[in-house]
C-alpha cells in the first residue's frame, strides 16, 4: 500500500485587526465585520478615524481668521460614541484619531500598530462618481502593509 503524504494545514491568525471608520453606515458594517473576525480569531481590534485639518468647511474659515482648530478632540468624541454604539459591552477596541490624508494615515496606523489585517468599507461608487471622488479603500489596498478585507 502506498503511503499517503500528509498535508500540513496552515491557518491564518490575525492577532491585530485595524478598522478605519468615517462614521457612515458603510463603516458601521466594516466595524461589525471586524468585531466578528476579532472574536473568531481572539484578536485585538483598533478603530481609526482620520480627520482632515484642511477640509473646506467652517473650520477652514476659522483658521484663515488666525484661529487655530484641532479637529481631533471632536473626532475622539465622535469615535467614542460610534464605537460604544456598535461594540458589545465586553469588547473594548483601541481607538485612534489621526490627522491627514486618509489612505496614507490608515497605512501608517496599520504599520505602527503592527496590524495583521485591515477591514475597510467601500461606498461602492462606480462610473463618474468613482472617477471624481476616488476610492479610499482602493488606495488603502495599494498602500497597506498587510492584507485588506474590503466590506461593501
């Protein structure tokens, strides 16, 4: 009788999962998926929100008037509320708020936190909207230091 070769099965173990959020319903779905994965793998979870200091809104007007504005405190409050609504009581992910260009800061955060996986949502734009608005998720996939799971 011929001996059968044993197949060595390898499995992925995602110890650290990073999920970027922009407080949309789409990012809510990504957070829910990341929580499910973190529970399944026994992973640590970090939620990151990227603010844009130079965004074209009333804060930019304040900056032009010589007033300084740091968007991170508001981002921290919104992030805390967002995570508290979505995460179960016994699940406390790390929260990070950074300022800059979203895809760049997400990749930097993943590198700094040593993430094994990024779970990100996409708005699913196609056609002209995709061309005009671009896709943060697509850019993250191209620049990420680890695998990326895109949730629609």
